[in-house]
C-alpha cells in the first residue's frame, strides 16, 4: 500500500484489505473513508469487515459508497461531513482511488480552486480534468 497525498490532511489509494489497517495507522493516518459500495466485485471485503479492522487498528471509519460514474450531491455532502468530523489525516479509498480523489476535489475546490485540486490529484496519479466544470 502506497498512500498518495492530496494535501496534508488527505491521502488516497486503491482498495484496502482489512489486514492493511494496522499499516495505515502506523503510517500516521487517523481515519479511513471507504468510497466503494459493498459487492462491487467478487472477493471485495465488506464495509463491516473493513470498519472492524479499522477500529481494531485505532482508526475512525466512514463509509460513503459511490457507484462509478454516479457521484451525486448526497455523496459529496456525506464525504465533506466525514472530512470535517473525522480525526486527520484521513485516507480515502475505492477500487483505484479515483472516486475518493474526485470527492475530495469537489469538497475542496471552493477553498483551493479547480486548477489546484486538479493539479494535486494529477500529482497523485489521478486525472480529474473531466470534473473541471463541476469544480467551479
């Protein structure tokens, strides 16, 4: 697991396995946001399994599932609330890290600006240029 920093308070990456939660805590993260719906693909750990492992590792946990290509205002609101309420730094993940990065970008664009969030995500390996119109 190689977390990719979007800012000092947020890192992202691909799907975590329950046994990686301890490693994440050792890396200094305080919380996890899972952006994958359960049963998206066979063999994927459930949100409940991930939450139990996160809490056992001393991490706070939130589940903000987003179906690929269907990021709506409700998910953005829930992700933003999780970012505000969870201890930081936070690690967000989905299958690849793209949905977690996209949610972060939409939540932070008003503070950082569209170009800055796109640049930061790009530096982490996520091309969010298609979101530019939504980022203001």
